């Protein structure tokens, strides 16, 4: 299975990704910080715009990544992204 993990550079990101990989998941990470360490421990990594609801570029970028990578699961790791993502949960 493939997981799209947003905000993968968060403090516990490395441990979460390591655990997911040990359990057979492929992890596609995203983060607002293009220099995030997550780009080294995720299987693939994308820099994304900030996920605040006021940022109109976040959802279109996540949709592009979703279409390209075709993840089975979207796992948001930032509470600030939840408000943006909740409006697109059916997609």
C-alpha cells in the first residue's frame, strides 16, 4: 500500500515513516520546507505550498501529487492542513 503523508518533516515524521516502511508501506512525503529531512527518508518527496485554508495553491498541488502517485491513503500530519483537506475528503 502507498501512503501520501503531508507535512512529513514534522518532529515525529522520521519515526512514523520508519514504522510505516517496516510494515510494508511505501511512503510519499510532502512538506512546505523543500529542505526537509523528509525528502531523505520518504520513498519520494514533494515540496508543497502551506496547507492553511487561506492558501489557494495547497489543494491543487495535493491533487496533482495524488493523481501522479495514486496513493491508497492520505495521512495529514499537520492540523493546519485538516481545514483545507476536509472540504475535499470525497475526492
